């Protein structure tokens, strides 16, 4: 990896690299443990509605967001907890939102699929597949007009490739050289259908048709994702226009928390293969060990800190009050 110095480049760069890659590890673990708690809240019937877990895909959100500034924008999806956390959202307000509490990011009125956090540049999750492509492209348009150097990253699943609005905005983004990066998280399934049954041709071909710089990356490798993201972000910031990144990944859980029996559309062996051979946290841990950046005790400490953080955040959310009844129509537009 070119982004990581070898051990021989000792001194400052060794420490900076160590800190950076341990931070990436910690961020992935936090997402994984956040999602464990979400599943727990669902199975204990404490959370209204459903949620779509991001476990397995952590390296994509973390690798990309590590290449962004806090004031850069992201837009997210129905599977958005990982994006929110990677961009800097706080777990207690996220859990509060999931439980419909006033302390939540949308005062409890949005739930899992509508978390937005303008302070960290997060313009929102979106329950509409492909629903945020216009928002991200509009944010990039504004950034360009204002000359503030911001970049917008638009996360979406490969299911959104069937949405016509994506092609309208990619066309304009390329014509106007907008600082937007379209990140297609290809986790292989649109709900219960393998993407090969819904996607003709190639994924990258959809972007190259507009002359957009397009590339793919192993979405289980946080350093590879970060390396390519850093390049695409810096060219967008420099005024070189949009890019399209296909990140190949896998979701460990069902389409949503209630999708328990999945064998009619994917095998247990396939899931097991990804979990044991392609897990982004394990892969990164092995690399950290090989670099001498961490040992078993480091990983245990990171996991127990993150677990404590998530348990405290859940407690906070459970104890938090619901919004007042007379606020029920406030901030509700549809
Ligand atoms: C416009 C629209 N059509 C259908 C749905 C129902 N739906 C929710 S998620 C989903 C599949 C999305 O697959 P993908 O975009 O690949 O994301 P993933 O769930 O794999 O992360 C569908 C069809 C929706 N929310 N919005």
C-alpha cells in the first residue's frame, strides 16, 4: 500500500501511520458494535420499525470518510449507520433517533433511515433507493459556486443503478465538473435478488459512458479504499470533476433486521466465507499486527472501549424522553 509507510520509515511517519490506521480500526469496530446493539434493540422489541445493518461493509464508509474533511458532505442510504458514524455522528443521538426520542438527530421523527447531521457534513440518510443522488450533486454544485473547496460523497447501493435520476445527475456533474464522488457499494444483493439479475453490462460502464473517471476497489480493504478515495477527493477538490467508485463488499446480515431466513437467496456457506475470509476488521487487524502497530491487547482494549461506549449510548437513548405530544407535527413536511 502506498498510503502506509513501512516500519523502516521510522520516527514521525511511523507514529502518524500507526495512529491513523489504529483510528480506522477503532472506527470500524465502533460501527460493528453499534450495529450489534441495533440488532439487540430490535430483537428485544425496544426499537419501532426496522433497520438495515451495515456490518461487513465498514471499510467502505471508514476508508472514504477518513479521506474527507469534517465540512465535506456525504449523503447516505437506508443502510446508513456506518456512514453517519464514520463522518462523526455521536452514537447516543443516533440511538435516541432510532428509538424515537427527542434527543435524536431528527428529534425522534426520522428513525434509522433519516439520520442527518449537518455539523459533520452529513446531509442525510435516505429511505428512497437512489434518493440522495440529486442532493449530493446539488451540494457539489453549491460548493463549486461558493468556491469553498468542499467535496460531496454520494453513497448508494448497486440497487440504485436502476434509478434514472442517477444518470441525469452524472451527466450534469461531468458537464459542470462538479466535486462529487459517486460511491456504489456493491454488496451483491438488492434486497433478495443478486445484482447480476438486475444489472446489465458493467457497473463502471455506466459512469464511463459520461466520461466520468471510474474505478473499483476491494471494499473489504480499508487502506485500499482510503488510498483511492484520497486520490478521487483531491482531484475533485482541485476542480477536476466527478468520479465514480465501485466498492465491492458484502452485508453480513439480512436485508433488514427481520430478514432471518436467507437461504432461499444466498447460502450460509457464502456468508461464512465472507465472514471468515473477507472480514474488513480481521483483515485490517492482521495488517496492523504485521506492521507492529498493535497486538492482541490493543484489539481487546479497543473493543471493550467501543462496547462500553455503545452500551452507554443505548442506556442514554432508552432513558431519554419522547418528544412532547404537541410537537407531533413540528418539522414534518410530508
Ligand atoms: C425507489 C425505491 N424503490 C424500492 C425501494 C425498496 N427497497 C428498499 S432497499 C432496496 C434494495 C436496495 O438495494 P441496494 O441499493 O443495492 O442497497 P443495499 O440494501 O444492498 O445496501 C429496495 C428495492 C425503495 N426504498 N425505494
